[in-house]
């Protein structure tokens, strides 16, 4: 009972802090020149306003999300402008709740699980991002909910959440391969050695033809295709172009943490710029395939590595993208043999990399100096730091001993 009370105190306290930030942000927006609310929140609200008027959310320029998000935020128009922020911080706290239960299912005692999930609940980055009106917390909750259902062997619920998460934002599609590998029927031990190469290949393909995997594909595919068909029927080609295709062909030449931004900036006017923008997906694809095969037996680790590598090597990389993998990091902490000093040193190194990047970025944004080359070099340094941290995590990670194949509940 005492431990349950401790968990509830942490959850309620983190919610109160976030509510305080929301109301402080409203005060800052009304009284100061520098606004607290993220510009994306105004984009969401404008798109929701168009929906309440019976129009397309894509009438709002730069709205490049699923219409479902704008539909969810229509209470911003009908009830209160802060409704969306409340929704986002609730999803943020829900993510902490899901982290706690995932840790308990992975064999961590409840007291330690409370301490670990506090690293998310009281982390300034997710608190700031959600309270400023960014919708990334919805994705965090959906991804963690998918992993929790997978851990509990409730594949139908996992597939529903997974299909919805891919519809909301395309990056979780990279989890499809490790999920499929985790659900396939493994060959009996010793049998593969006695078979020919062709029989092993056919057996490997046949291992994916089982009830659990077919169920997962059918349910998640139905959710994703159902929402896609619905919104295509309502909004037509504009929905597909703005929600999905734009992110494949976009050539974002604004400064960001990406190692590719300066190259895309310099080649923006060339005829083969679009093909170059597509080619930069190849390192991500190679890393995803490699990591899926090597670490699919531990979905939490595999999804963390997928997301961290996807973000680090993406052609657009901003601070809010870091939440995509930071929400999964607490799940790995119990298996890490890093000492507290080593953990703190890696954390300081990670923030130092961002600080080095922020210096020239500030000079460009606020002082008008041409520091694009310095920003790119700082981005490369940050990429090296991220790769080093990932290697340290893998070197000190001790896999769980439980590796039973997932069965449908």
C-alpha cells in the first residue's frame, strides 16, 4: 500500500508541476514579448478552427499532420485554448505511468520502478515540450502502450495502438520488422544445422506464417488503412501529400542537428536535390535492418536503438525529436551496468553536445552572423557523441534472461 501511495504521489506531483507550467506559459504569452507557447500549437489550433468551420485543416499552411490531431483539438475552439496543452501533459504523465508498469513487468521492484519513471516524469525536457503545446507526448504514450501490451501478450490491443501510432506519425513503422521477428515461430534447436540452405530459407519465410503475426498485421493494418481511407475520402490527395509524402520529399534547409542539413542547404537549387534528399534515408534503412536482426528479442532495447539512430541520422533533427527515444530509455536502465558516475558523465556529454550547437545557432538567429558551417560542424560533433553514447549503452547492457516467444492473450 505504501509503495502504491508513493507511485500516486509521484504521478500527481508531476501533473501539478506540468499544470503550473501551462498556466505560467499562458501568463508569459500575455505579458512578455518572448512567447512560451510553441508555434506548432498555434498551427494545431488554427487547423482545428478550420475543422469547426467545415473546412480542411490543411487550409492552415505548415499543418502537415494527420487530421485526427486537429479533430482531437477542436475543444481548443469550443471550450478553452489550453485544452490541447492539458491533453498533451496528461499523455506525458500517462507515459510515466506506462513506464512504471513496463518496468514492473520486466522484473523491477515497484520502489525502484518509481525512482526510474521519475527520471521521465520530472525531466525538464518532456515537461517543457508538452506544456508548450507540442504533441509528441501522444506518440510517446502510444508507443509505450504498444510495448506494454506486447509485454503482457495482448497482441490485439498492441496492434490497435501500433496501427494508430504509425498513422499519427510515420516513424514507428520502423518497429514493424523487430515486432515481426519477435512474433515469428522459431525453428527447433539443432534442426537448422541438418537442413540445406534452401530448406533453411523456406523455413525462415514460413516462420512468419503463424496466427499471432497474422493477427497483428491484420489488426494494425486495418487501423492504419482505415484512418487513411477515411481521411483520403474526406480531404483527398492533399491529406496524403501533407501528412506522409511531404516528409519523404521534404528538403528542410533550415539549421538543425541533422548532419545533412548543410549539404541540403548548399544543393537546394540543384536539379538532383530531391534525389539527394531521398538518398539520405539509406543509412537509416541499413541501421534499422541491422539492429532489428541483432536485438529483436528485446523489443524495448531494439525500439530504443531504432529511434535513436533514426533521429540522429534523419535529415531533420530537432530537440522535440529526442523525446521519441528518451521515453524508452528508462526501460533499459535496470539492465545497464553503468556506474552513477559513468551515467552522469554520459548525460553531461549529451547536454554539452547540444550546448556547443546552440552557441553558433544563437549567433545566427539573434545576432545575424553567418555561422551555418559552425552549426553543421557542431551537428557532426553531436552525432559522434550520440553514437558514442549508444555504443556505451550496448557495451554495458545485460539482456534479460526471459526470451519466450509472444503468444496471443
